[in-house]
C-alpha cells in the first residue's frame, strides 16, 4: 500500500449536542483536515494520485460546503431556529458534529463519492480542531 497526503484549512462553527461543558454552545474552530489517499500501486508517473486532484476534489468540497459555515446535526433542537436566522450559513449533517464524526463522514461518505474512478481510496482523515486536539478515522 502506498499513500499521498494533503491537508486543507477551514474555519467553521458547530456545537456538540449533549456535551456537558462549553462545547454544547455555538462556537467555532480553525480546522486543519488531513487527507490520506491510498492505492495498491503507483500510476505510470509514479504517483498515488496527483496532489492537484486531492485539491480539486476533497479540499474543494471543504471549501465549498464547510468553510465559514455552521455545522448542525439534523437532530439538534436549535436547528429550526438557526435555519430561520441564517439559512444560507447552516450545514445540516446526519451526525453530532464532533471532530471524530466529521473524519468518519469524510472517509466513509465524501471520499468514495468524490474519488470514484480514480483507483484511489481516502483511507484516513485527521481533523485538527486545535493545534492540541485531533480526531482520526481510518479504514
């Protein structure tokens, strides 16, 4: 197995429903999202995947759909109110928006959708919420 990695930085808000401390409040982070793409073999140029393809697929997804938005779980009791206030700024997701769930969603849902036909798998994602705190999901 051989891999290529790239990261992308975004700013995004969220809240963790049911959290017992301050993360239950609306707040935001400057996230760094690391993508690891793997393949059984290198292509004819000796690459797993061109870093530009990672940028044009996975990084562009973050930029278009997550950057400078507020990620809210579809079960969040605040969702209805937030949608009325700032509908264009809300990203509704099928999970409580922890860094762990974000990483898992990117690997299990977004990666396969965006990398179809490349012969490459998004096999690992690390979501850094801060310089000290990260969550990792890998296949």
